[in-house]
C-alpha cells in the first residue's frame, strides 16, 4: 500500500481567488468548463489540507455518486479559524447585533472565536459526542449558534440546524430522521417585541419519542424560566465555561459529512440534504469572495437565519473561510421600526448587504422615510436571494438603498447546491433587473424542453438543469439515497434537475421564473404542497385538501388552500383559525395558508389526480381561460370553486 501523503498543504493568500473584471470572468469561466478538475484543484490549493487529495473528481449522475478532492483530509474549522490567527487574530470575525437596538454589540475576534469553538468542542466531547454523531440545533440567531455549529465541525460531529420557527412536531421529525444524539437550544428567542419559548418547544418535541437524544445543551439567552430534566438537560455555560480553549481539529475526509439541512420538496416529508466537508469548503469560500467582492476589512452582513442554507454558507462558512467580518443579527427588519436594517447598516458601516426580496418589498411598502434618515454610503454591494426579485423591488433597492452606486447581485441557488450558482460578481458583471445573470465559474447550467432536449442559443425558456458537478453539490439525502436520485437525477439522464424554470435572454443572462414543481416559495421559504396538505388533513373536519401558491405582493407567493370538509362548516372564521392552528402545530407559522376556501370537491382527472393547474389559475384571480375541463371526473366543481374564489 502506498504511504499516505501527510504533508500539510498550505497556502494562505486567500484573496487570490477573486476575479476583477468581466473580461477576466469570461476567461476564467471558459477555463473552468474546459478543465474543471484543474480549475477546482487550483482553487482548493489555497486552503489548509492535512493531506492533499489523490484525485480531484470522481462522479456520475446516474447513481448519483459525486466525490471531490478524493482522499484529501482537512478540517473546515482550521480553515475558518486557525488559518487566520497569525494574520488577523485580532480582527472581528463575528459582529453580533442584538435584537434590542440599545444593547451593545458583541464581538468575537478570530482569536476569541477560535477559543470559544475550542471550549465548546471540548464540552461536546465531554458529553460523549464524537465524529459522525448528529447534533440538532434549535436556536435563535445568537453567536452561540455559529459557535456550536463550528464546534461540531471541529470534532467531526454532523450538525443539523432546524430553523427555530418550526413547530415541535417538525423538530421531532427532523431529530428522528437523523437520529440525533444531542439537541442544542436556547432558553428563549428575543425576536422583535416577542420573547418566544425555545426550550419548551424542544421539550415538546422530545416528548414525541426522540429516543436517540441523550443530551440537551441549553444556552441561556434571555434568562427566562425553563424546565431542566436532570441527567439529560445541561446548561451551556456550565458545560462550556471551564473547558480548555484548545481542541485539536479532527482530520476529516473531504467526503465526510459536514451537515444535514432539511428542505421541502414536492412530495412527502422534508428531506435531509447532505453536504460534505471538502467541496463545500472550497465552493462557499470561492463564491463568497467573488460574488460579494469582499475586501479585507470590509463589514459583510447577510440578514438570513442560520436555520436556512443562506445562513450556513454565507453567514458562517463562506465569510469565515475568507477571513471576513460577518454580522449576525438577532432581530427582525421591522423592530423597533422599519428602519432597523438601515440603522444597523449606518451604525456598523456595512459594506456588503445580502437580503431577500420579501424583506425588500415589506420595507419598501413602509415608505422611504425609514431609509432617508440613515447614511448608507458605506454600502458597496447589495445582494438578493431566495426568490425572484420583481423589477419594482429591484429598482427601489438599487435607487433608495444603493443610491445607484451599488451593484445588485441577484443570486440564484438552492439548499442542494450549497452555494451561489448564478449571479453577478460585485460590480464586474452586467446587471438587469430581475435577472440573476451569468453562471459562476465551474457551473454549467442548461435549459431543457419537457422531453429533455437541450435548448441551444439565447432567447429561450426551459427547465433549468446543471450538467456537470460543482464542489458543493448535495451528495445524498440523509438515510435515503434513492430519494436523492429520484428527486434530482432521474428526470433527465446525466443532469441535475433544479425544479426551476428559467429564461436565457438575448445576452445569455438567466432569469429565474420559478418552481415548475409542487413547491411554493413563501417569503423565500420553501414549502411542499404535500407537506402543507398533510398538516391541514390532521384537522378532524378535513376530508381532503389541495394547496397551491398564488402571487402575493410582499411574500412573493402566498398559500391558497382548498378544503373539503366532512359536513357543512357552521362558522367559517372559527374553522379557518382551527386550520391555521393545526398547520402551526404540525409545521410552524410559516406554513399557514393565507386563504382557505371550503369546497365540495376538487377538480380531478379520471385517474384521480388533482388538476392543480385549474386551482392555481383560480387562486391567482385568473378564471378567464381554465382550459378544457370536460375530461374531468367532476367538471361541475370548477364553477363552484370559481364562483366562491377568495380573490
Ligand atoms: O426557486 C428557486 C428559489 O428558491 C429555491 C431554493 O430554495 P432554498 O433551497 O430554500 O434556497 C433558498 C436560498 C438559496 C430555488 O429553487 N430561488 C432562490 N434564489 C433565487 C430563487 N428564485 C429566483 N431568483 C433567485 N435569486
């Protein structure tokens, strides 16, 4: 057997990854698709590897089986933390803006963050958590969430962060699916004027039979009262504070799991998207540095929650891998008023600002006076993510926030892609309202017709697929590889299917149209129609339901539910409230339908399939041409649904 190459492979000049003009982009892009392996090997060489890889890429999209930097060993936290200590140990790594605007900012320099992560990692080990164990996080946006996630990565434990707005039931489902050994949570979540119980939700979830959980580590956030179960529940500060700051980084294979993140699809329960260490590291850093054109000393703020992929890749990993100062915001955009984002931008002198169209639309609706009182001259790049940004919101963002001086990078990507796939590179790319633009280097998108034929040229529209692997592509769905194959790799041979439709305009710029499957995008959050329907069906009066998305001014899409009940509904308003309560209990408030219409039947084909096309049209207020309904099993319900539509 050949001796493993254990020589540390290190190069610390991080910013050499950056592209500096559109011409350079074109050149780099060309090289990246002509020689992907050479290109990514070059990018990967700027990181610290414990052992260099033997092979850059091994792949097929059939099984699928994708491996990057095969045989390499590293630890992502050494690259996020240790690697920066010499050059920027005293620079702020995490800049925490608390919910309360009058509370002081809390900061962690790279040295301090390194020490906190070390202590926390040692505390996890002391609690019997080790490499390969799954640890669930259910926390508000406090620094301890980032620290805990990094502590897992330090010792090779796999983190599964669950957004703290999900219900106990949804949390329990995720804990069980990943058979997590521990949950890390806070006592309460200070969000706007609310103080939301967090530990209580964990208690309720664990009462649903999460037998794999041995430890609950509770971070004291607001100091509110919680119940602690002896033996199982432990205080973060008691476990972490006395630990040594030094914790050796576990050597991880490039393809060892880094994390699981649950996301909704068109069928069944949410699935655990799996990302692995090496490729995710290379791609999140590369995309972060190029899209945001981050320069040393800049203050970067992404307003997402770490419960979503955007927070994983572009609050924690991408920025820290790049030695950036990343802002973590605990609060909400409208507390204490609709000027909070802009007040924080002024106060912290934010350079790159990354948010979602839904937030932009909501703030735009509040009036310009909330913006005008703040000095936003520090801003240099504005980002958008999660859903299509409409032209009106784009223009407002560009004019009122960017003062027409900042490029808008409209970034298209997904939980499954791990990092930004299509989007501008700071000010170097041409931009057009509502267009994500060009693919990042190494990304090979294509548009297909319904038969799977690739559409050539520009000025076309089709199903968005990717035809070659990139380093942060999902590797599997946790515990169910077949589901991964079915969902993403079976629609079209040798292609990753995104579920989105897109247009490539005359200049070759991509415009994302939206999902072509049964996924609804509400305020940038993915909801599966089946998932919401299953929740609604838990109501004892509900016989059957069908849920569709419809255009919503602020949220992008709203949820419209058609419900068949067992017998007449006496009090529609009371019934509506009960349905909302059931959905909140089963999934969380983000999945609550905006409109509920009680119907006597749902339009079905002769094979019993619900004709969602008709329901979508009615929900969007367009009943002019519902197409041929004569072949339906029950054409008579269409008129009833149309006449009673809530539009
Ligand atoms: O439909 C696309 C939409 O969000 C979906 C992915 O959702 P999720 O996995 O939750 O990740 C969101 C954050 C990366 C996509 O399939 N989407 C995301 N970004 C954009 C977008 N639609 C249009 N434009 C975007 N910039």
